[in-house]
């Protein structure tokens, strides 16, 4: 990194919260606990249960890893900023928070895409599903996803770190996002702005289009099923994934796609908090509460632990 006039950044966070800051702090702590514990539970159940070895659950564990990383990256700093009504972070830490956020978000987009492809194969090509979506392909898709996301991380970290930052050192946000970081630089940032617009296509736009195309084929296949129960069962296997996709991409587009003239600063903060802080805690709830196999695995694990505890008394 070049010599900079600033070494720390002050995050303003939410102003004028007053006594509400403790309520927001408690809510964020609860959200963080649900995210970490819920996603860790999914990882445990899939590893433990012999009935959760299908490709869908393999990709679900990858999604849980993304959510844990995203929560660890965004929530602790947000908690400090809320309770202290602002907080200081090092310039390097601010850049790392954003680039790690890019890594987590890009991974999530790509993994959601793999999950839609998995559902497409299961519903539209069920006879060949097992032979196509074998261990080799699922691991290959997973490696491509994580490797691509890590490349995005390196590109953004290298580009932002090459800038000269001369201040001011104040970001009116609770989070180190790209636009606020670039506003602190006295270098020419036009290249990074173009770079971000170009990279968003392979990282988010193309995956979103693939998901939408997959669901066009899925809906068409479901409608062609003759029995009502068959249609209901087929579409039920997609509802959790579709709910997560709608919620995740809906909030993401609200911040990064809608024209800036239609978005206030408070609007950006609220929707950023939803997809960066709240969404990672919703994913395990959506997938566990609506999934009979996961609930059965949870019951089995609980019973086994209970019996084991009684056996040691």
C-alpha cells in the first residue's frame, strides 16, 4: 500500500439512536448467535446424518460456510459501531472487511447458482440426476466457486490497496463498502469503479440469470406433472432455495442496482444490514424449519445425545 495520510477510518453508523441503540445491539447479538449456531448446526447435521448425503445438502453446507464467514466479517464491527455510536477501524482493516465481504458474497451467489442447477437436474432430468450430479461434479463446482471468489478478493484488495488515501477519514456507514472507501482516496478511482461494474457480471448478474433460467425450466417441468401431489412435492423441494434467492438478491439489488437518486443514505444502511447481517441468520431457519429430513436428523441427534448423557449418569 502506498503512503497514506490516514491510517484509521471512523465509521459513523446510525446516528441519533439514543436509548434504541441497546435494543438494536441486543437484536444484532441475537441475529449473530442464530447465524453462527444455526449454520454450525446444519454443518453438524449433514456430517452426522446418513440421510443427508445428497448433493443438495452438500451445497447447503457450502452455503452455511458462506453465511458464517459473512456474519463474522460484518456483525462484530457493526455491534461496536452501534453501542459506541461510531467506531474506529484501521484503514487496512476496512479494506480487508470489504474485500472479505466480496469473497463471501461472490461465493454465496455462485453456490446459490449451483443449488439451482442441482434442483434443475433433480426435477427436469431425474433419471440421470444421480449419474450427473456425482461426487466429482459437486466437488468440481464447489472448487470453481471458492476459487473464483478468492480471485475476486485478490483483485479488489490489490486494486484498493494501490490507492493513496488522504482523507477525510470518516465513513457515514456501519460497514466498509466500496463507494465510501473510494471517497476517502485522492487517487483516480475510475478504473476501480469500472472494474467493479465489470466483475459484478460473472460474480452476481450471470449467476442470477442462470438461476432464473433454471426456474423457468423447473416450473415448466412441474406444470407438466399430471398429479397434483406430484407437482406439490416437486415444487416443495425448491421453495426454501427460491425463498433465499428472492430475499438475498432482492436486498442486494435494492442497494446496488436501484438508481442512487432514489436511495437515501438511511435506505442504504438498512438494506445493507438486511443482506449482510440478517440474511445469514435467515438461511438456516428457512432450510431447517421447512425441511422434514433435517428436522428428523436433528431429532435423531438430540435423542442420541440425550441417551448418551443419561448413560453417563
